């Protein structure tokens, strides 16, 4: 066995591929950071800069019908691959593309009704952005389907290569187009990465697509299980997509233009805190899908993932807390937002907790447990309604009692620091509830030996 082989065997698949994927993603993120913290703020005017992330989140709404397909696809491809049922895997992969084509009309209808509403509240003109948003949503969905196949079939080496290759394509696109039509060019650049993912993923899955693998019908045998799994996934996808869009709309619509632009800049740095955890989240789902329910192996996977998220996130948040002001003062592009250095550290901590929540939810969904929906979905709704109400109190006029309005004014909810702290507190509550749920062995459930 080679030295690398021995290291792989010693670390195990989770840590080995997490490290490789982390390195590939960080190479890509280094390129993306040049785009996000330098090129975009340089060319996109401050009045439009705060609209970039909300516009990107709208892509999630347009692509919502497609997004429901990807999680069940990943889970059942992992199961079919583990059991050697490649015929079923091929048929399911094919049907995912057919379903996406059928859902395209639904996405167009969503775009036709929703985009004018969002564009008006983001204070931007329509132009060609509507077409670009739909195009990015479609490409992003197709790449998610291919990525789900790569993930579910355990083609982790290919995932590493795709992540390393896709970022330079984005960089070239942004460098060429941003100086001419900044906001539109941003979305054209966003399409470059999913394009590479589709091409690379199909190549990685060529063993599944070759003619020698005969598609085997799976719906008669597994259709009920797939449907019962997809319905709660649908509920979760809708809840998280709507909640994420509410957050981004509040940042753009309720904050001053300067604050929303500041959010964009500091979030480019703070998202580094979630980098290591995102690699764990990608690998955790297919690995946990093929483990026993809360057995020794699966619980070890989630413990390692949580440790990786906490340690890496706390480190980045600490560094930004100490050196954030110095960092933002380095260039004239970032210097106007030096006053948001404290919020940048808090946002980094929020990102780390958020990716920990993602890992815990992925673990539960991978093992076909959806009890978390009973408390997380109501929490999402409460947070959205609370923030929309108190930040828009002025729009309710005399309907709001004077004493309540004075109390709301005293905390000044329409400021960046308040929103960031609210996001963090909410994610911490979700993480604690999920951790208690995940690591509790209920009556009648016996963990495997080693626990």
C-alpha cells in the first residue's frame, strides 16, 4: 500500500475526502473570493451592490420545483449504488432529468409572477435580469441533479476535480464581462460553474450511463418509499427557500443602501467560516444514507462533522474578531465598511452554526428521519414573521399601539447589527434543538456496540 493509501486508510473516507474536497473547494474559493471581494465591489455600483445576494437567493425560488428532486435522488442513488442495483440507479437518474423538463414550465410561471414583485422591492430595473435569473436557476438545477448523482454514487474523486476546475471558468467570465454590464454579467458568470459541473459530472457517471447498464424499473418496488421520503423533503425545501429569501429581502429592502452593500462585502469574508463544514455536509449525506439508524458508524460520522464545523468556524470567527477592522481597511474598495467589522465576526460565527445545522439536518434526512420538521419549520415561520413585522412597523401606521412602536423604535431593528444578531440567535436555537434530537437514543432503540 502506498503512503497516501495508508493515510487514507488511517483517516477513513469521511476525513480523507473532506480534506481533499476542502483543498479543492478552497482553491475555488480563492478564485471566487477575488471575484466576490474585489471584482464585484469594484464594478457594481454601491446602489446595486446590496441587490446581488438577494437576486441570487431569488434563483432558489425560481428553481424550487427542481430542488425537490435532488435530495431524494442523492439518497436513493447512494442506496442503489451500495446494493449494486445500477439498473435502478440509471433509471432514476434518467427520470430526474425527465421530471426537471416537466417542471420547467412551473419555474417559468413562478418567474413570470414573482420576479416583477422582487425587482420592485430590490430597487432595480428589470432589463434582461429576468431571463438571466431563470437561466441560472435552470443550469443550477441540472448541475444539482448531476452533482447528486456524483454524490450518491460516491464519485468523490470526481467531485474534488470538478470543484478545482470550475472556479477558473467563472473568473474568466467575470473578468471579461463585469466592466460592461456589471449586474447582468454577474449572473452570466454564475452560469459558468454549473456548466462545468454538468459536463464533469456526466463524465464521472459514464459507467452508469453506458449501454451495458440496462435501466431497471424501480417505482413499482420503491415508488411508495420515494414518495413518502419526497413529501417531507418538499416541505423542508419550501421552508428553507422562503426563509432564506425573507432574510435577503430584509437586508436589501429594509436596510439603507450603504448597510446592504456592507452586508455583501463582510459576508464574502465571513462565509469562510463555513468552508470546512460544507465539505463535511457534502460527504455526510451519502455516507449516512448507507449506515444503520443511529448506529456506531453513523453517530461517529456526525460527531466528527460537528467537531470539524465547530473548530474551523470558531477559528475563523476569532480571527475576524481580532483582525477584521485591519482587513477591511486594506483597500479603498472595502474601507467604507470598516465600521461593520464586529458584524463580520458575528456573521462568521452565524455561518459556522448554520453549516452545523445543515450537517445535522442532512444526517437526519439521510437516515429517513423528519421529526425536526415539527419544530424547525414553525421556528422559521416565527422568525420571518417577527422580522417582517418589527422592521416594517412603520407601514402599519396607527394600527400599532404607540407604546409598542416606541419599544420597537428603541431597538432600531432596521440596522445590520440587529439582523446579524437575530440570524445568529436563531441558528443557535436550531442547532441546540437538533443536537438534542440527533444524539438522543429513544426508548426501544438500541445503539450498536461501540456506543
